[in-house]
C-alpha cells in the first residue's frame, strides 16, 4: 500500500515526462517508473536508435526494432507547472531530479553519423533568445521569428494566435501574457513550416527538434496558479502541444516521437555552451584559452586496440616468414631445386 501511495503521489505532485506520439516500433510500457532529468538525452538517443555511453536502467522503454528508426524526435520542455491535462491513454512518467539538460549530445551524434546527409536540427528557447540550427534547418526555418522582437511583430500580423485563439482572461497588453503567447505562436509557426516541407521525411537522416517554453512560468509568477489566467494559459498550451504533435506525426507519416517534459522549477541553473542569436562573433577563442588538444572520441580505445594488435600480428608474421626463408636449404626444402636435381641426374 505504501508503494502504491508513493507512486500515486509522484503521479500527482511530481514533474512528468509525457510521450504524445511514438511509432509502433518504439514501445513505451505502461507504468509509473520515475526517470531522472539528466537521463532524458539518453532516452531521446535510444528512441532514435543511437547508442549511448552508459546503459539506461529504465524499464519504461522497451527494446526497439533493429531495422527501423524514427524519422524525427521532438522534445518540448515546459517550465512553470508539473503536469498538463493530456488524454489518459497517453504514456506519462514521473520525473525525478529535474536538473537542466540539453540535447547537444544527440545533435552531435546526428551530425557525426549523418555528416553526408542534410538532417534538420533545431534547438530553440524563445524567452531566452537561444537558438541553434544545423543542416536543412537553416533553410526550412529561415523565416521563423526567433527573437522576442520578431515574434512580437509576428503577433501583430494576420493569422496570429491573438486573433485565432480564445484568449479569455489573457491580455495582449501584459508583458507576461505576451511572452506566453509568443511561445505559442512559435509552435504554430514551426508546424506551418513543417507542413510546407514534407519532403524532410524522405531524407535518410533523422531530424531533431528541441524547444524550451518558459512563458507559463511567467504567468505563474505574475498571477499565481489559482488565477483564471493560469487556467486559460494551460488550456491553450495543452491544445497547442497536441496540435504540434499531430502535425509532426503527419509530416513524418507517424514515424516521429514527440515528448513533453513539464517541470515546475529546475533544481539548478543551466550551464551550457550555447550561442545566443543576438551575440556577436568573438575573434578570440574563449572556449579554449589554453590551446588544449581536442577530446578523444568514445571509440578511440577500440580503434587503438584493433590497430595495435593487428600491427603486432603482422610484425610477428614477417619475422617468422623471414627467419624461415633465411634458414631454408634450397636443395632440400625447395621443390624447384629438388626437381631440377632429379632431372640433371636422369640426364
């Protein structure tokens, strides 16, 4: 009974990881197994069919197919609340140790394994104006408003969420409300651009999308969780996330994984090497001031041992063959000389 109460308490009170969409060959088991926030990048890598440095000891993800991998993975982090009111038939798991994380390692894996292809990698945090794009993302999302100033301009245009969504208690004149609506607008714009570029699903390289939304956190700070503004904001965001998941699944023909991580607050500030979209280029190399050598690849030890022992075996083979040839008696060991001697004797 205590275990059941503990799991129910995690379900209600804790932060959560929710899987909105996944292909049939990527199986998430039903259960309330908690997963650590720092393991989310490893989980995303496994769902995309990539290997990870350490085994993920989490029973929520079943072993996948060896011959199929998702065409895309989209992860949305929502800050400001611990759960959203998604349908009950969607897999959801408690999130423990909600430390900040990024998908930089997964993006690097995509770049390394599919360097000859053109994958789409988009990492965006609108409220912090943090952006990273790679591959075809620079072309597909060329017109995507990413700075707060650009998004505010997009909100004033026709077809924005200010005119298409029922705002009810939310106000377009309040800074916190505008920040939240700006992030919702980004979700809608990304969906619209993906619908225009459905050919992305035919590319052999998988695509990666990572979004971090902090507008709801500002709503909570401004109005509180018992306010009608918070209720309307969660309703709008839940609907926008479900529409985004449907659009991504439609573009990639149901071969995409869409996850939502809801975190009320992170336990530690995020420390990462990122590039702001407003940051000017730095001439000096601040990331490596001591001119240190690059880090070895994860497979370096394996390749080193293969090359080392192959060289040792080849060297020993050359020594043995050379020694036997040097001490060979041509008249006794060589079939050429033996046949020649017999022919001379017969003549």
